[in-house]
């Protein structure tokens, strides 16, 4: 994985421990290969600092996380999702096992036995990855002892082809800064969720997405479904040429909004005009 030494968000170093491949590029006391692990809770908060309350992003059940350091109940490392770097609670992680399935429903449940009447199932969000050991028409059994409804799973290499169909499943989801699940999403979390479901590599924050996703559209180009619009600190899907679909703090949720009204509102609140219009290369 390449490292951007100018961007702390994706630089696998905390000044004490750093990824082995960064030797000679950054200053650190220890350079280590690290150990692969995966998230074992529905949603795990990734912190820039273990003492900080602010959540940079979230990881989902089964997400891969490369641990570079463990101390005082926290693991420092780098996530595969968006290449984000930070601290997770060590108790939220378990040993790595290559996933072979993923959740393609808005969310699903993991039961402790193959019975829909089982008590206290674990809620598992869309995009979570699992290692299924066996399955029948009703349940898929995982290596961690969960039984997940088989109709809610697809192969890990199976992708959707319409990001708007994915994004609209999150309509009504509460707005949450740094959120990456249907428990709470921010603008870039919504874009990332839909892109990853379609097999499109996608970073975690809107400025990274503006820089890395799609091709830049000229101002006179007509907008079409699944184009992306960027403002300073914000991103939205184009649902149709007059409508956007986005997670935003004004409505505190994922909503459809008139493009003309959104442009006027966002500029009036001091965040300026649209900074870029991008078009993705979508899967066939």
C-alpha cells in the first residue's frame, strides 16, 4: 500500500511506530510489519488519538486492520477501508481470516444459533465482510460462530452496478460526523459505502474523493445520474439533473434535495459554490 507522507490520515506512523515500508521516509523509533486483524464488532470508531473523543472514521464488522502497536487497550494501525490510520480499541479486534462473503442488505443480524428466535442477535451493517464456513438456504455459519441469514449475503467479489440504488437504501439514516453505517453517515461515508458496494475504490473524506474519484466534468456538461458534486467540505450524489442525494447536517440525515435549493443554501451558509463536478466509470 502506497503512503502519502503529506497526509496524516493515511500515513502509517505515529512517530513511535511506523510501517516497515516507510523506513527512510519518516522518522520513528520502530519500523514494523505489523499484524493483520479484523473488526469483530458491528461498528468500530477509529480515533486520531486514543485520548480524543473525536471519531475520524468508522470501520465495519470484518474490516481489515493492520496493527502496528498495542498499548493501554488500544491498537494503532491502518485500515484497508480508505487506508485510514488511527487507534481502535483492541477489544474490538480479532485475528485475521480472509472473508469470502459480505452483507448486501441495509443491515442484517448475526445469531448465536441457527434460529431466528435466538436472543440478542448482533446487528451487522451493509458492507460488512464475513468468513462463511458453511451455509444452507436459511443460514450461513461464520468462523466466529455467528449464523447470518443467507439471503442477506453475496460473494465477496460480487458487486452492484448502480451506486444510487445503494445510496438510496440509506435514506433517513441520521447524519453522523465520520459515520460509515446505517446507524449514522456523513456525506463522504455515504459516497464511500455506495462506491465500495459497486467495486469502486474510494477514500474516506470528501477532499480525497474530489481528488481521486472519476473524471472532471466541464461546467457546460449536463449532469447525469451517479455524478458527484463537491463543495468545500461536502459531497453529494446526483440522483437526476435537478436532484441530489446526500447526507448533510442541515437536514441531519440522508435526504433527496433540489440541486438548485442546495446550491443556494450551501452558498448562503458560507461554504461557497460547487468546487468540482465528477463522473465515475461505473461497472457494466
